[in-house]
């Protein structure tokens, strides 16, 4: 069987030659001190390598924010725990993901719920996305994943795009749920379309093996989602005047869309430190949604 070729993360600091990132190392921590969870880097997809450059002399292009969760396993993993990982996991390197925040002409974003049978983050709400194939550009990868997961066929000439930020993702997302099995740098790309969410909704044909639900959120709902910070003990206060429910579409095993409603409390839930995961918005998605809200500020 032909070995699957993967686009991996490479790191360059102080103008050094890019080196392939190790699975067990914290990518954010490579460019910042051990306690810092947010750092500015620049990134480039070169010769099927996703290269991150530090802002200390190795800058290549515009800066972008890279963030990890405060509870990121690669921030807290001990040497003994790292050694305990299977050799096949230790040698994986760090994978690259591309996630699309599709913004409609009436300023709504598409979120999808990962199918219950998915091996990573089942039942969690995220924007559409996936991996980068060899010799593929980032926006092309995002549009392909959008098409494969939702059926939306959008041409690159019909959208404008920008990189919002980078997220260091681990699965399981915290050591209390087990040693990490996957390590990604997720690139969040904002795509502006000239179509309303109603026009886009009419063309939705989700792949039921990957997507079990779809919904469109506006800035007010997003404010509620990002106010529930994962990893913080204080529940905080949700924004006032949030609706109790939002409209959504359940995806049947045959791929049919069935109108339904979803309690907003689920979208404003938090990641649990122990036990089975719950239906919620992923921590990385919350980071991307915060960045999206900032892009909307000049328009309000």
C-alpha cells in the first residue's frame, strides 16, 4: 500500500533553516515562553511544507496570531508521559488543517456538527474543514473540504479570503482525558461570499458520514459562544437578550435536512475536564469566532 503523504508543520526561529516539528513539542511554546498561550508568527505553504516563522528576524509576510488552549496537552505533558506514547504516534509530526469560516452577504457564519461516528471530536460544532492535500493551496483546500462536507460548490473567483488565525489543536484536548493522539496546527480562513445564508442554505447537501447538523449564526449568538471560555472555572455571565434556541437542520443518515431547533445553552457550553465529551463549540472555533467578531467591528 502506498504511504499517505501528509503536509506537516515546519518551524523556523531567528532565520534558522525550517525543521519538521516534533509531535510532542508545543508549537506555541516554541515561539513564546512556557506560560504564554498567544504569540504572533507568520506562515507560508512552501513545497508541501507548512512553515511557521517567528517574529524575531524570521518574519515572512504578514503576522498572524497563533494560540493554544491554557490546558493544551503539549503545554503540560511530562517527559515520562511523552516517552509513554506509542512510537507510531511520537513519529507522526504535526499535521496541518484548514477550516473555513464562510460568511454570507448578510453576515452569518456556517457551523456544522461533526457526526457521532467521527473518531476525533464527535458531536462538536465547528466550521467546515479538513486537511491539505499535496500540491494544494490553502484556500483551494478549504473550498474542497467545504464542498465535500456540505455540498456547497463555491469558486475562488466568487469569494474574498483572509487568514484569521492559527490554532494549536490536540486530541484528546486535555491530559485529564488521556495522552494526545493527534496534533494539528489549524489555519482558520475567512471567506466572504456575495450570497445570503438563505441562498447558500438552498444548496446545502451535507455528507452524513461527517456532518450531523448545520446552523447559521450571527454576531449576537457568536458573542454568547465566545463568552463561555473553556478552561475557566468561573462560568461568567452570558450576554443579555440571547434567544433560548436557534434554528438548525438535522442531517439524516440518508443526507436529508430536517428543520429543528437547538438550545443556545449547548452552543455556550464548555469543554469538560473529565468524562465523555459533550455537544459544544470547539475551543479552537471559539478563538476563530473571537477573531471574526473583530473583523466586524468597523461595520457596526
